[in-house]
């Protein structure tokens, strides 16, 4: 019997409705971890003021590309910018890894009718977090590079590796074996995966646009809420993909 997308969406919505509070709490918890970690690792106020120093103050940057702007910076300004970028990237990566590990563990516990909570799911997911960290780092890097180059390769890579975290967590497989198996299954089931991944990418882009409207808001609460919304979007995709993988494994 073929797997229907409507069945997967219905299963995803049913699970989300039944575990809504836990999913929201997990999304906010991982958002808080990301924002706090990013804040702790980012340059302090004095260091950030360096970016407004003499290196680019006298230059009209309105029509400059990012590469030209960076080239106009002093070495100290470039170091501060690099540190700020690395802090944000690392904090986001850690939050995504904890979200994926804990959510996949939570789904497994609920499927096995075992008692669960957000903290229990996070605790039980610890053994798989290092593997997920490497996996998500590699796949995110490849997808981002693809999106930067021509966009289409990035979308194809996002589709190809979409099942990799589910496979790595469910089957206890290595990073590259999970990526290979994910690619094989994803391209064999494009009609089921492509719409979900595209909606996820568009929703994440919409959150980025929304975040840009809050550039003048310094409140950490706003950052946590926006990150939490982004995490909920990712959680919905993971739930969908987990259900799809379970059905494919049974087929």
C-alpha cells in the first residue's frame, strides 16, 4: 500500500496536538540555550564598538558588497566580526542538535508508550548528541554552501539529507552511512519529502524576515521567542520525517 502524504500530515498533526506543551517547552528550552550560549560567546560591548571604528567610518558603504566591506575593515574589526559570526553559528548548531536529539527521543518514548518529559527526553538523548552534532554540522555546511552558490543544489542537498538525523538516532548508524541511506530514501520518495522540506525552508526564511524587524530590540526575550518559533517549525518537520521513515522501514 503506497504511503500517502495526507496520512503523514495527519499523523504529524495528531502527535503535535497530543504533545503540544512538551514540543513548545522543548523549542523554548533549546532556544534559550542557543541565545544564552551565543550571548556568552559573542564579543562584549567594548569589542563590538570596534566595528564602528576608523576602518570603515570614513567610507561610503551603501553600495559595497559584503566582501568589499570586510576588506575595508581593519584586522581587529575582522577578528571581532569573525568571532561574532562563529558564536552565533555555534550556538545555533548546539540548539539544533539538542532539539533534534531530544525530540526524536521523545517520539520514540511516546511511540513505545513510555512516560516522558522534556527533561527526561533531553537526558536520554545525551549519548546520541555527539553523533548528531557532527551530522548536523556537515549537512548544514553542505546545504548552506549549496544555497549560497546556486540555491537549487542547496535545496536538493536539504532534501537528500533530511532523513539523516532520524536514521542516525533510530538505527544508531554512523554519520556518513546515515547520509548515504537518507539520500537513497529521499530521492526514492521525492513526492513525500520535497513539499515538506520546501515549506520548512520558506517558513524558516519567513522567521528570518520577521527577526529582521526586531533588529532594534535588544531584549533577549524577543530573541528566545523568535528562536523558539523557528525550533517549532523544525520540530514539525522532524515529526513528519520520523513518521515517514517508520513507514518506509515497515514497507
